C-alpha cells in the first residue's frame, strides 16, 4: 500500500493529520512511526484474516486492561473515530487491518549493555507484569497455539532439518529429547497464566529515568507462568559470559514479586534451553525461505553461543543456583562414602574405581559429564561413547527400534543387512564376512577360535602389554593381564614378543629401522602360530604405536607359516585416528581378521568379528555358531546410527584436525617440561609419558598426581602402560580445539605449580 493511501486512510478513520510517516523493521506485519501534532504514535498494518482480526481484538483488550494501571509502560490502543481499537480497510481489492498504538519513549535493551542493575529492574518489571496478567482472562488468547510458546516446543521439530551445521543440529536434538523426558510430563503441574511471551531485548525499552517498558504483545498466549521468566532470562543473558549467574540476578528480583515453586525452578534450565532452540529453529527456517529477512535472524548468533554454553552446564548446577537465588537450600547430595558402601555391598571390590577421590556421575552430554553435585567434567578419556555421550540420534535409534522389535539372528530382519553392508563397505573388499557378538571380549574369543580352526596350528602370538578382553581366552592372550604380578601367568599355547616401543626401544636408538628389527626378531617364533594378534596402537601398553614395517614383515612371515593375522581395532577404529578409519591402515597391511567392540555401539553392548570369505568358509564346517543376542535389531540400529553420525558430523576429519592440534600443544609442553619424555599416538588417541627429569625412568607417582589434579580441575584422563606412567587421553571424537587447549593448559598449570 502506498504511503499516500495509508495517510489518507489514517486521517479518514482515526482523524490523524500525519506530518511524518516512517517505516520501521518488523516481522509479521508493517510498522510505522507516525508524527501527528508533535506527538508520536505507532501505526501497524496487517493482512486481513478472521484469525488476525480475532487476535488483534484480544491483544487490544489485554492492553486496555494493563493500561488501567496508568503507568505508561505498555502501549495503549488509540480508538478510531468509530470508537474501534482497529479498522479494516481495502486497497486494490485486498483487505488490511490498521491500528494505532501510543508511542513509548526509550532505548531498546538491545542497544544497551545490560548491567546487573538492569537485570534486577527487569526481574521486578516482569514480576509486576506477570502479577497483573495472572488476574486477566481472555478466551481468544487462551485458545491460541503458537510455535514460539515454550510449551509447544515440539511444533518446531519440523524446522530442525533446516539447521545446516550437524554439530549445532545435534545440540537442538539433544534438548528436544530432554524436554520430552523432563519437561513434558510436568507441564500440567505448573501454574498457568496469560503471558507476554516475548520479553526480548528488542521489545523492552529503558528511558532516561532508567524505567522499563515493553511493547509488541503479538505473541500473547496462555502458558506456564514460569515460561515468562524463562523467556526474559533467555533474551537478557545470552550475551553474558555466565548466563546462569546473570539469570539468577533477574530471578531473585522476580521472586520478590511472585514466589516460584520448587517444580518451576527445577525446570527453568530446560525451559531456557527450549526457548533458545525455538529461536534457532525458526531462524534456520527463515533463512531458508527468506535469506534477506535480517530482522528474523538478528539474535541467531547470540542464541547459538548461549546454547553452546548451556550444553556444558549441568542441569543440577543450574537448578541449585536458581534455588539459592530464590532463598532455597541446594538439593541434597548422597555422600561418596554412601555410594561406595552400597556398591561394595552388592559387587566385589575387584571392580576398581577411578581416582583417589571417586566421582559419582548422573548425567552427560557429548564430551561433558555431570556429577551428582552438579559439577561439569570434560571427558578426555572415555573412548567408548565415540560420537559423544547421550547423543540424541543414538538415543532415538535405541528407543525407536526397541519399541518395534528386538530378537536374535535366527529370525530375519532388515537391520542386520543394512548395518553389516555399511560396516563392511568401510573395509577392503577381501574382508567381506561379519559375525556380530555382544562385546569386544566375545569378539576376541571368537577370533581366536576361528584362527585355530582355520590354520590348524596350535599357538597364539601376542605382543607384550597387549589387552584383548576379560574372558578366559581374552585373558590368555592379554599379556597386560596374565603378565601382571597378580595375573595367572602365561599359558602354554601363548608366545609373546616384546612390545616394539620406539621410546623405550631395546635396540639402539640410532637404528634406522627399529620396526624391521623388532619384526625380524619376532619372526623367529612364528612356527606353529595359528594367529598373531595385536592392536595397531597398544592402548594398555601406554598408547604405543607400532613402528613402520613391523606389521608388514610379521604378517608376511605368519602367513607363510599358515597362520592368520588379527588386528584388534576395538579402541583404534571408527575414525578415532583421524587420518585413518582403521588402525591397520597406518601400516599399509590388510589383516585376516578384525576385532571390533566398545565404540561401535557408543556404549551399547555390541562387538563384531570381520574376516574373509575363506576363513568364514572353513569356520562354517564346524558346529553352528550362535551369539544369543549378537546382531539383534536394536544393536544393529545403534551401530548404523554411529556410522551415520561419524559421516554426517565429519567426526573423522574432526579427530584429525583436533588431534593434530592437541598433539602439537602437548609437544609444546614436552619442550617446556623435562618430565614429559614422549608424546605419541594418532588423532584423538594420545599418550603422554611421564618420567624423572634427569633420566628416562618412569615416574608413575607424578603421572598419578597429574591425573588426580586434572580430576580436581574437572578433567578426566587415565594412566596406563607397563609402569603406569603414561597419561592416556582418548576422548569422544566430537572433542574440540577449545577442549584440547583446556586439557593442555591445565597440565601446564599443574606442572608449573608442582615443579617450581
């Protein structure tokens, strides 16, 4: 509609002789700043619909009610000459609604730095507005269903697909699941009221007297009372370094006006996260349909930053902070001694507990774990949840499939083929048969059984300090276990060869090809060897990579003697090494049998043996093999999801990029501190060998000290190796550069304090 026509219609219907008409930014409708006789007003124009007519009428009714207080803090509808709060006009056969509102002086909060004082004032303001609206009823508003209303979060699920970045998309998916689990069942128990529902920094104004006012009542709805607080905290704090701390300032003031309940406080963290998810979902959709709509995208970057901060914060921590802000005591916490006593009453102490000061964990999210007190720990150690703790797509894969079918491989189901095909596509073509089991230990057991059957030889060759599982066979072939001072000792069918450790080499350090030397020496023992088994990087050996040419030479000799070569990829597989999807690829060899476990299910119990058709055929001549629940539909769904996530989120590339950065940072520490003897490994599978500064003697005491101090700094690592002096770091492969820096900086600080 031309400006001239709008002026004419306004004069005719409202009696306004407009001296100035300026179009403002808007979202769903056109807004104009109007000057008439020196006074300012806001003119709003909407496309006509019965729905718009109804809601504008209801909005005006609410504003008339609020303005009874005569505080001039809410827009006031200006009546037309017909005594109506709006008018319907026609222009070029199209109908529009126009209305005029009073103009409120002030600057938007978005134009100001929101100070602690402003947050206090905002809490009081929102509280007073809420108190007024709690006494107001309007059936038209109550019947509205809005995407922007937090209680209707799931209406925005259809927009998630428009979020292009998978690392961001997973955060939104995570919070959608959290809402389903923790918020949705409680919604009916919460107090309800009509709320403004959009107290953002571009709807809130502050005048010269530091008084607050609010505009744009277009999102009025009947919702949970606490949602008004959640919206206000979201928009006023998402530019803050500590949104929880800042939110508490607002919350404390609000609580002076309206006392919040325990339940409302317990859900506030999730409601804030949900509001942010609504915001980024709608921004993503807006970019898709109208990339030029800058107004719709104005808060997107800040919203994402706040979501990325929230994901690192324990919900319990947030709840406790909110409780303290409202005069409540923190939630009661079970003592660690109680956990230990309960644990020891039902299981044997042979199950060890990490750290001198054990941790009781309750929750997790990607590379973060949250303890029972609400503390956040950066997980730089637990390699099993390879794509991240509590990944929403893993959760979804489990729940969807288990609701439909879970059974064994004696029945036909599509998931088995789908997963097996996708997994086998990751291997050289000769490795084309797969056996699903329930763990890496079971996979090791099966691999040895197959090797003995195929080769007809009787002995198994293993590497010192290797680990391959906890079953009897797994223990038999794990020097890390049987060679322990408390171990069973070596069985008569086992041959072990020295660990080819370049740092602690038994050969001259100037030897040009130490890998070849180790391999040639090992070949003297290949007679009657049914299988040679090794990890490409010996994890329990202290993150020791096998040297160049070691496997090439040894594999050739083993095969010449009718043995088979087994690669244990339980820890090194699935893209963890960055440059390589499987560890054996580092050595330019193709094993005969591959053992998989742990990370392939992201913590779900699944393992596998991958082998050649030739070995599979010889195994088939024996008694039937059956793993009770290996390859069940749920496990296959989870495994398939893990592979998809690695691809979709580019996690192998991430392991390479972050792993290189991490290793370089650690090597910088090595240059700085003589107690770091070696930094080794590949991708996000690294080891830091701690020594005495004047020689290469292992320093297990210092390694343990560093591990426990990192735990005190809320960082998880482990120690291992034959002398227990190697710090192991093998985090979920969603680990980021900032996380790596956090670990390295913390080690730097610990060593600096310890050694000076």
